[in-house]
C-alpha cells in the first residue's frame, strides 16, 4: 500500500510503499458484530517520488494490457 507524505528535509511529496500487520478483534453484542484492528508493525518497503510511481504504474498497465491494432 502506498502512502503519500512530505519529505521533512526538502519538502517534496513522496510515496512510501508500506507493509503493515494488525490483529483483528471481534466483539459481539447480541446479533451485532464489530471489528477492531490493532496495528502491530509498519515497515517502509520503498520510497518513490510521484513521477517514478506513475511511471511504474503505466509500465505495469502496458504489460498487462498491450495495445491492440
């Protein structure tokens, strides 16, 4: 999952590819059910500027959906 943030050094927008793990807690009250999630860990896998992220997305789309003539 990508999260948009601002670099504290240069002020540019940057996208972090994060991985997170969470615990799901189910609560029951009669016939109703509610879920609550507790985040255990967040890891930044990669960081990209917007231009590079867009380029990666477009490249992936071209591979999966080649142009038809």
